[in-house]
C-alpha cells in the first residue's frame, strides 16, 4: 500500500516577526515550503537610536512575493512590536484573514554592539529591551488566546548565544536575550498542558544584514566581525547561514518536536565557548 506523503505544515498559519529580510525571510520560506501560509511582519521604518537600517516595506513585500511563488498564501503586516496597539492590530488582521495563528516565530530584534555597560544610555537600553523582550511578550500576549482556543500551537523564540552567557560590550542585548530564555521557560510551564509547545533557539553569529550593519557602525569590517564573532565552535570564523537557522525553526514548528517544551537550543557559538 502506497503511503500518502503530505507537507508537515499543510493548513497551518505562521506569524513571523522581522520577516522582511535576513533570518525572518528564511523562516517564512522554510515554513511555506512545508505548507504553511505566512503572515510576515516587520517595522517598515528605522529606529533612529539603533543607528542602522531596519527592514523596509518593500523588502517585506518581497518576502510575501517569494512565499506566494511557493504556492502558499501570504500577507504583509507592518508593526512596531514594542507597541501594544500595533501588535494587537497585526494579530487581529492575521486572524481576520486566515482564521487563526498556529505558529508564532518571535524573530525580530535589534542589536547594540561595542558599548561598555556603564556607557549605555537610557534611550539605548529602552530601545533594545523594548524590541527584544517586550516585543516577543506582546506577540505572545495577543497570539496565545487563539492557540488556547484550539488547544494547540507552536511558539519559537529567537534568543541568542548571548542569552546563555555574558559577552562584553553587548550588555542590553545580552540582558534582553537572557530574558527571552526566561520567558520561554515560563510560557512552556504554563502552556504545555494546553497542547502548546514553546521553545527558543540561541544561535551564535548569523550572517544577516543586522549583524553586518551593527559591526559597520562600530568600524569593523565584515571579515573582522567573522573572526571576532564567528558562528561555529567547530569552524572558527564561520558565520551561521540564516537558512540553517530556518531549518531549526521548521523542526520546532512541526509535530516532530511535539515533546520539546521550554528548551533553549544552542546553535554554534559566538565566542568558541560552549555554555
């Protein structure tokens, strides 16, 4: 008897923040490749204190176009995830369009690199914590009720290697990503009885526009950044390709990982150290 082969995420709806470029776009494409319909969300404008360019609306639309080319439904939603009203509106629009949200990938983030902890300004601190920690919390706050109704769901938080150890001169980022790890554990404890999996990925340095622009801001070349912040503890100086991270997201989004709860999975290493 011939066994029917189905895509693992057929009929599922995924909301991916930071979906305009980099890891976010790769997550969208990987999930769509297994049958999910995609809501790609990004801020669509710059945050001046960040000091580098963030995802643009035209890049978000390109992500949507690439998803549709795979034969899946997709929509672009512009939102600043640090703003409660904008997150609620984004989730409401997604549910109105597709009926529910089965998968949430909290991918959007900002980095502040090269500043000693005592020299960080209050504005810089607030920006990083608002986007990297408050943002995922708000997304969870408004998505979880829909998952509770259906008694199923997958939440994948993108933390960092910096969320597992202390790394000098990236203090606010490190604190925010430790917070994401803590949030993941709390949510897993609360939601596992309701059929909802919550896990985090903690990558080392990933080859994304955010990383290269953050290093350019402090006067490092991309080659110097690779040497200093290489993503692999096996091959020094090698940055992690974003599509490799998307494969990990895909696994956590499927039923293949149904017994994973509250895990913070380390991928590569920013410093060559294993925590």
